[in-house]
């Protein structure tokens, strides 16, 4: 089987832990309880991390056990600090980026990583992304689907997208995990199972209809969780674009053409959905992902791809070749 790269693996860098700076309560605290990992942030305990979240050696060992050879690390999403003041967020992002750069350097051939930038102030995020890319260690950044209620297709993010395209950065779009306040999301785990993919869907659809992908055709944007429900609404977006002035105000090309400019991870938890994703956007746009170490992760992402019965070349592309191509474009000498 082809070498596999898991492009959706979260981490908390040791430099950010509260144990490194007692009294700074904005930092996460991590401990084990009854064999499980618990994370406390902002006074809340999170128990959904069922695998290792800090020790990279353990993360890599866990991935090897399920047939994965390399990983693309990205921050645990709450540590993007979208609610913090921009200057404080910048400082926290830099701590993470330095930690991630250290991890990449310490694990040649096995680890690439995506950093963080303060998206609540897009011009600052653009400048920080440019600086990060000049250092040439991190392949790009992870961003939340929305920041302070603003989704990524807003005009205010245009400078960020321009820098991302110019610097050949990979931008991984991930839901905030708490995007909607409606009471319905607070029961039955719907904040995760429905809210997360819905948030990604809104962000991606807005980017499409706002013409972000059309204006920046060389952007590399990866959508978490198979793009959420984006493909389910693709027909509606296309239909509206054919007759509705508001729908076609900022987009010249077909919405379907813009949608096919995205990349998507394989975290769909459904063989038919994953097969349909591949059929609609093409083999070259799909990347292996797991969402390690959380309870909603795909426990066997390699098996999920193998179950599709693709030909050898197509399977190898999704398992690792597509990711390697993007990483080589972003970082000429990438780790995995």
C-alpha cells in the first residue's frame, strides 16, 4: 500500500501549556484521568480527546499503528483564540508557530505543520502569514470557518487570501466547534455532528459566491470533514446563480467550478459520501484525514479509503500523493 499522510491531526504544542507559565489562565491545562486525556481551557473541561494531543512521539506511534507514515499537524481549534484581542492572539499564535516549527525540525520525514494567525484582524493575519511563509518551515495555516460572526468570504479577508495565494500557503478551514447559539445544538451532540459541518458549509459557500476562489485561482484551501454539506447544496448554489442577481453579483464562473477549486479531507464517516465526494470534485482534490485525537475522528482513515476499491493510482493519490504534491508546492523540501 502507498505511503499515507494524515492531513488532519491536531496538537497542543508544549510551549503553550499552562505548566510553562503558571498563572496565565488563557493557556490550556492538560492531564490524564482514568487513562483519558482531559483539557481545561477557559474554565471548561474538554473530554473529547480520546487520543494523545501533546506528545508528538506518541501521536506518530499511534498513526503508525493504523498504517499512516506522516502527518500534517494543526492547532487544536480553540487555541486559534478567535475571541481574544488581536495583539494577544498574535502573541499566542507566535508561541504555537514556534513550537510547531520546532516539531517539524525535530521530525524530518514524518511531520509537516500548519500554524495560526490572528484572523480577528485580517490585515494583521496577512502580515503574520507572510512572515511565517518567509521562514519556510510551516506549510501554511489553519483558520476557523468564522471569526466573531464573520465568515471567510467577507470582503475584509481579501488581503489575507491574496497573501495566502501569493505565498503558496495551504489554508486549512476548520469549524470553531461552537459556531451556533441555538438551543437545539446543545442537545444530542448536534453542536458537533451537525453544527461543525454546517459551519464549514456556510464558510465555503460564502467564499464561492463571493468569488474568492475565482479571484484567487492558485489558492490551496482544504475543507475539514469532507467540506461539510457543501456538495449537498452545490446544486442550489448553481441554480440560484443562473437567475438570481444577488447570487451572481460577485461570481462570474459557475459555482461548481469554484467548488472544485477546494481540497477536501476524507473525514465523512460514510463510504457513499466519500465516493460521491471523489466523483464530484476529482481524485486530485481529496486528501487523507482523520481528525485525531477526537471522539469524532475516523479511527481507520486508510481503511476508509481502501474500502472504496479504487485503482492503485487513485488510492495512492488520496492516501498520500496529493498531500505530498501540495506540501512540495508550499515547502520545497517538506517533511512527510
